[in-house]
């Protein structure tokens, strides 16, 4: 199968999410994939290249990919698009994709990937639906875009784009039950397949040979940890502060980039807290070693329209480390309350951490590992391929 993936995310972005995990595994199974990065301004990328900003995003390679895709691994090709106009308004977004259409179609022809599956992650790319000669359109919905500040601020009419995309799609996948319920109103061929975790990677936290990095090894125990993007609409920094103040004998480690999607997270309240440690971003390959030092893994999320439709990728990643997990009462995680601590207020969050520190026994660890082992990216990809193949068989009958 050939796949043209309109990702909405740079492939080399530090925080790997659904797009990279799924498309690399699609390629590993012999499917040929063109991973299409979102349109970027040539001027802005040139300035980044000149001044050495964002080296992790491989700006030099971005320019080369404008003239032809880069083969990152067998069957996986990375292709870049240009942003000619600002993306705030629907008509300019449509025009951006239409202007890129010639480049993309040329690349598809070069790779002999006509009649591919058009796999879209981002609603503003609806303009491409029906225009590249695709045999099938898949919309993989992994977020409630209308409740995400970055999209609501920079993409006027994103809700209309999404409705149009839902109606044009042959298959819709959703990473959260509530998302699937909402999207099914516009496309009955909608399937809920939860997010997954990279079990083989994060199980390394249980291996004796995995060395805990020196910087976190110095942190006093008990050590509670969070790993992920730190955005105000997700991370409840007041909850983090509450835990630190109530229990000054606990160390709280925050690993990840601040302000990934928006810059409104106010960290001033925690600066004077001596038991909160900001570690910044760490390489994906190093995360199991850092989590190995945690006594409890945390998902201290806020309650809002976005998190109501959110199934955090870090959930199964944490479980794969075998560590106890305490999370805010996200609706999508309620069914796992017998294995992890689900808190519905600050006081309950604190009490569940106390319980986890006291009762993180070997039996519970085995249950966590078993759940993670059964919810991998490979199992998610298998389910998606089954649905696609069944749809194709139905078309051909």
C-alpha cells in the first residue's frame, strides 16, 4: 500500500507523536510512505538556518526536501511544503495547499505512488482531498482542534475545515472515545482506536543496565515526575505547586519543553519552590533512563474541553516503565482506575500519590506492564490496517 501522509507536524520534532510512530511502523511493514510536513515560510526557515535556530528540526534538510523527498528509512520519505501566505484565514490556507499541489503531485509521480491512500492528520489540509488521485481518504483525528489554543488562534474556521474533511473521508480514526462520538455525527465510518505507547523503548526503564543520568540521580527521593509538552491549556501548574507546598519532602521533576503550542504558561509561582526541578527537553532515547529515577509518574492535567477529548500518549509509555501512575480524572482514562490512580481534585491527587508510594508492589507492576504490552503502536497499526483492508474489500465486492 502507498500512503501520502499530511502530517501537520515536522518529522524531526523532538516530541514524537501519533504521526511519526504510526508512519514509521507503516513503512516497516512494507508500505511506502511520503510523510508531508506542514507548510513553512522560506524566509523564516532561512533565518533559522543562518542563525542556527531550531537545529533539531534540520532546517538545511528542509530546504533540500523542497526539490525532492528525503529517504529517512526504507519505504519512508520526508517531503516539505512552502507557506506562501499566512495560515490564519481559510482561503489563504486553501491557497497554500493549492500552490503546493504541483510540487506534491510531481513527487508522487516520481515515486510511482499514484492511487495512494491520502492519510490526513490536520483539518486545514482538506484542500488536498480529491486532488492527488488518491484511492482512499483517511482522517486520523488525534485532537479536539477547536479547543486547542494554537489552532483556535491561528486557524480561523478550523471547525468548518474539519466538518468538510469528515464528510470527504472514507474512514475516520479517533484516538479518544468522546472524539469518535462527535465525529461520527458527520461520518458513520468512524472508529475509536486509542493512543498507544512505545513499549519496547520504555520497558528499558526496568532494565538493570539502563543507567540513571547523573543530573536526575542527584534529586532526593521520593521523586515524582512528569514528561511531556508543558502548555497552559494542558498542564495544571497550580496542582504541581499544591503538591510541592503540601509535601516539601517530595521532589517533583518536570521534563519537557515549555510553551510548545502556546506561551501562556506562567511558571513564576514555582520558581521559589526548592522541591520542583525543571529539566527542560530531553532526547527521546534518554527518557526511559530519566523515568527510571521516578517513584511515581504524573499526568497533572487541567479539566477543560481539550482534555475531555484527550488520550495522552504518555499514559502507556509510563505504564511500560512499570512505575505507579497518578493522573487527573480524564474521561478517557477512567476505565483504567483499577490499575492507576485517577484523581478528581487536588486533595485526591495528593492522597493517591501517597498510596502509590506506599503500595507500588510487584503484582501491580506486572499489571501495568501487561496493559502496556497490549497497547503498542504496532497493535494500533494492525487494527488500522485491518479496517482499511476490510473497507477496500467491501469496495471491490
